[in-house]
C-alpha cells in the first residue's frame, strides 16, 4: 500500500515539475515567491435527515485547520505543501452498560466519537489568465495522504446486528495504528492581496478519499473492520465538500 | 488642490449664495466642470506664465480696468490648440487658444473675444446651458411627445440666446475700454474665415523641384476655386452658435447706438501684438504636425518663411511633414489627420493637391531630397534619423538603389541629348539614306527594304518610348544633380545594407508561416500573442512615467469622477512604491507630485504628453515623430530614452448569468448560500494598460493590456506593475550574447 502511495506522489511531483518549468520571468508577488499561511476549512456535514426540522436543527459543520506553504514556480503556477489536522466528531454507536440486579447488558447508544485526522497534501495552483501567481483567482489540484484514527486510544464502536439494530453483536475496539487513504482534491479559489505582504485566501473545493485501507471494508463486516467502515463513511461525509478561508504571509 | 476639494468648496459656496441645497443636476455640473478643468490644467496643454499668457492677461486687465472685483475672480490662460476657440468655465477660468490668437488682426479683436467670454462667466452661461440641456433631454413629462429634433432645436435656441447676450455684453464692455468697437465686427470676420491658413498666397511647387526632378503637370491644379464669401448665413437651427451673419447684424445694430466708443486697435504697441501673434503662428505649425495636418503645416511654414527665411524651425517643420507623408504612403496607411484637397479652400488647395496626388515613390524621393539638403545645414539628430530612415524605405520599398538611380540619370542624360538631336529625326534620316542607297536608280523599293525600314522604325520607337518612360520616373532623378556626392553615396550605402537586413527579416517571417496550414498558422500566431503578455526584456535603466490615469465606471451611473480622481492618486503612489520595490529608477510626471514652482517639470510633462498624443495619432504607423526632438531633450535630461504610460480602467457591472446560477444552486441546495452571494455581488473588470515607447526611434517597445476579472485592488495592479518593471529592466537576450 505504502508503495502505491509513494508511486502516486512521485508521479504527481514529476508531472507538476514538468508542467511548471519556469519560463523566463517569474515575478511572484512583488518579488516574493514563498508564502506561508493558515486556513480553516468548513462545510455542512451531510447527515441522514428524516425531516426539515432535522435539517434545520441538526445541521452541523465539519472543521479542519490547514498550515500551508506555497512556492511560485511559474508566472501562473505555484506548488504547495499543506498539513491538515482536525478533530472531527463522527456519529457512531457506542456502548452503554445497563446494570441489572444480577446481570450487566451492553446496550447500543448513538453518540459522537472524536476522531483525529491528519493529512499531508501536495498541491498545484494554476492562476487564471493575466493574473500572476500567487495572487488572484486560481484552480488547485492536490494529492495527499490521510491518516485517521480515534482521538483516544480506548474508544470503541458497538457492532450492532443489521437485522435488529438494538441487538449488540460486539464491541469494536479502534486500533492504535491509524488508518490511511489517499486524498485527491480540486478547489477553485481566490487569493486577494491585502497590505504589502499578505493575502486572504478563499476557496471552495471537493475532496475524494480513495484507496488506502478502505478496500478492507469490501469484505464482510466484522468486528475487526467495523470501526474502519464507520470512520471511512464519516470521513467522506464530513470532508467531501469544503469552504476554505485563510490568511497567508509572503515570506521570501 | 484636487477636483474633489474644489467641488466641495463650490457646493459650499453655492449653498451659501443661493441659501438652498444644491440640486443633483447642479451638483453634477459642478463636479464635472471641476474634474475636467483639473484634467485640462494637468495635461500640460495650458500655458502658464509665458509671454502669450502674460499678454492675454494684460489685455484682460485693460478690458476689466473698471471692474477690479470681477478681475480678481478671473484667470486667463492660453491653450495649446490649433483650433481657433475661446471658452470660459464656471470657476472663472477663461481659455484662449493659440490657434485663435494666430488668426487675429489686432488687439481690439482679442479684447472683444475676452469681453465676450467674461460675459459668459458673469451670466453663468455654462451652468445654465448644462441645466437646460438636462431639463430638455431628461424631461419625461411635458415634452414627452417632442421629437429629438424639437429637443435639439430648443436646446440650441437656448445656447444661441446665451451667445447673443454675451456678444451684446462684450461689446458694451469693449466700448468702455477705449478699444475700437468696430473691431467686434472684425472679430466676427476673423471667426468666419478662421478655418483658412494664416494668409492666402500662391503656393510655389517649384520650391520642391530639383534640376532633374521636375513635377509633371498632372500634379498641379489647372485652376483653384475662389474662397466662398457667403458662408456666414448658413442654417443654424441645430447649431450651438448663431450664424456669423446674424451675430454681425445684431452687433452692427448695437454699434449704431453706442456713442462713446474708442478708436484704439492696440493698447500696447503694435509690434508686441505682432510678436505674440507670430509666436502663436509658430506654435500652430507645431500643433498641426502633431495633428498630422502635414500639407497645412507646409503651407503655413512656407508663409512664415517669407518673413523668416532662415528659420531652422520652419525648415524642420517642412522636412518633418514631408517625412511623415512619405512614411504613411510607404506603409500604405491612410492619414485621417489631413483633409482631402477638395475640402480645403483657397490657394492652399494646390499644396494639398500636390502632395496628395504624388505616388508613394514620388513623395518619398521629394521628402528624401529635402531632408538631405536640410541635413547639410541642420545636423540635428532627429533630421538625420528621419533622412536615414526614409532612405532605407526608398531602397526597401521602391528599389531606389544607387545603381538604379545612376542608370536612370544616364538614361535621362541620353534622352536629353536625344531631345537636342531628336531620335525620330535621326531614324528617319537613316532610313532615307538607306532608302537612297538601297533603292534602284529607277526608284523601285523592294518589299524587303520596305519591311526592313518598317522594322527599324518600330525598334527606334520602342527605344524612345522606353527612355521617355524612364525619364518620367522622376523619383529616380531626385539626386540626379548630386549623384556623385560622397554624402549621397554614403547615405545610400547605409540604407542598402539596412534594407537588406529588413528584406531578410521579412523573408524569414514569411518562411515561418509558409509551410503551415491555416489552423497551424492561427495556433502559432496565438502562441506568439500569449508570449507577448510577458514583458519584453528591454534593458531599461530609467523610465519616465507620464501621468498615470485611472477611470472608474459603473454600469448604471457611467464614469464616477470622484472615485476616478482618488484612484488616480492611489495609482500614482502605487507606481512609485512598486518601482522602488522592483529597484527600477523612474521619474514620475504627475501634477500632484509637482511643487508650485516646478514650472520646468510642468513644461516637460507638456512636451511628453504632446509626443504621446502624436504617437497615439500615428497609431500603428511607426515613424520618427515630429515632436521627437522636444521629447528627447526631456529624456536626455533624465538619462533615459523611454517613456511609459500606464493606466487603469475599472468597470463594475451586474453578472449576466445570475438566474442560471441561482437555479442551479437551488437544485444543489448546499451550494445555495454561495449562489446567493454570487447573484447579489457585482462583477468587476479591470484593465491595466501599459505602453513603453522609445522616444528616439518612435517605436512602441512594449504594449500590454491585462484584463483582470477582479476589482482594481492595489495588490493586483502592483503585482502587474512589478512584473513589468522587473521585466523591462532585464537585458534582452541579444545584448547578453
């Protein structure tokens, strides 16, 4: 798996390098080509809504933080690397112990699970005609590696029977080793300069989480892959679309 | 003081005077007049503190000698324009053009014109005409049924009434100054014929001929129609000004009632007036060159040469006119700055006809010979450059090589010798001798002898026709009398080598696209076009940035003048800051940057603006401009050959596809907020226009229009300017090698 990801990243970097060979004159912004910045990404979380009341009152937002560095390599092209981190709450079924007189029963209960998300992404921004990188409207494509896991090592998800949801079949422990997958993304955005060395960044984009550990889910759901399946489903729901806003500083 | 501040002060003053709030229309007028007067004052077209303006002010002092308070409110300026005109503004500025002063006969006529304009100011006619115009053309209630013709007629009636009133008040004021009041009628006469040159005299085309270069009769007019004397009573119902006949008649009526008129035509000395008029006439010649009225400039220069035969200024003006006419012909471009010969009146028609009828090789040879002769007495850089450039054109376009010209001269000389001993006679004589020798004593001529004779006659005739045809190519004989001069030989040697390079470049360009399909050619040209967006490396050390402009317009309200002015000032400081960041030394010519005492810099701005104006007039025609020597002097002072213009046009408009986007986002509901924001926010478009010109060669070395689909933020503008400054600073690759 790791080999596949490495190959993909390498291919991407070579393609980008070939495409973004600087022509003759790369001005950057006032001579500055390297920028560093921070963005936050957010969007509605797509839950299963049963009625309009749910839609209004149950709507929640996903959230991610991004630290980014971008270097201008052509008049209209810049390459960047980003590190995303987030703690996202995925709805899940956790266990609740019901204690009786002489018995203890595990009961399923809908709850949130705190999940850690780490993404390392390489991206390329292509700025619109007549604008000079790194400012102006742009298209961004990116590829990255996603690592996700429960934020606390002991977190568990209850495996319920598909035919009778109230029936608990077992408790799936979330492994300490994080799951991984590949992220492919496309954004359209806008870098608006403010002051002399800064610019605001706005972008709207779509993320696809592919490959990695997810093929394991295709086999039947067991207590060993159940946590992965649950998290994988939610990670896509939470991060499929995103609106990004941030601030960058032109360093060099 | 900016136009915004002046406008605010005017509004305050207006509110104080009328004790009413300033209406929207009046506010618009005050804003527009302040803005455009400011633009005019900053353009360099207005003369300050020079002898002509001082003279106009001294006449104004005399006209207003009894009205010191009114005098204090008024400022008189001379405007560099060849159009004969005068106008006043609501702010108390009165402008008189050099074109008008150059046409006047005496000081009293100038005094009447100033009195007329003072009356316009006193009665606030500019404001009332504007208000009336707004009322008539925007009134949707009373005159809804009125046609556009009716509206124009109503409006022009109001304007005409203002003119009559100003005439009447002007004459009344003139009568109190000691000037001859009848000169008001004289001023009307001047206005009627102000479209004519300074004087009407027979144009001598022989001045441009040379011993072997004689103009054929087809280049000269047989007769010249007389000047129309009855053109003063044309229909004026749609015109802003009454016709001259009506104005004169009203003034004559008023004159009869005036009893205490003076009789002085000149309050200052007569010589001073003529000196000022001559200065204006010299200036008009220069302005005609800028406006590309070349035959007009030649005609007026020829007139002035009668008084100043040794003037290099006038000789240069003629040389520059001939050069530019030849360049336009060689490049096959139409010069819309010059009227067709049948549209001009009087003897100048001959001058227009001569140069307009000449073919491209004829005008090239005439111009080249004139410039060559001129360069012997005036070795200025501009004249030499024009001479050499035109010589290259002569070789490149018309094959006027030294060898070809020498051959033509030989042919001409042979033909000349044959004219003394006519070829046909010799042929006849030879035939007769042959006839005598070949014929038998009985007088019988065989059919072979007859045919032989016929053949020989035909051959001789062909030779004569060929020689005559070669002689008629007078352009090849322009240098016939001096063909062996070292200067001529050297000039043509240089031109031939330059023409060779030009030919090779042309062939290479043609070859490049020769084997391509139309699709490939289009793609290749598109690619070249895209490359042009990258600033051309020019290796420029210093650049003179002339008067950056900024225009802001909205779809609903048109140009927003206050925002435009604020934007212009912002852009100027942006240019300075970015140039400093790019380590590009610039000299910024902008009125706001000047100190009050910066008269030199103001005059330099005027010269650079005039050079740019001429450059804009020439459009795609690459010529060494007539203003080059003046602009070059400014550039030399700042050690640069390059001037740069830059400006921003920003437009705010509604998005065209709002409905579609909202509908789409309703269907994809999570995107709805973005769709609403998209629909509610306007679309901005910004154009950054930049041009870099080489003053000495007249070439546009870089021209770029960047269309940015964004608001004109200083960051975007700065980013583009930085790119340009760093780009042009780089050495071109050929220099590097």
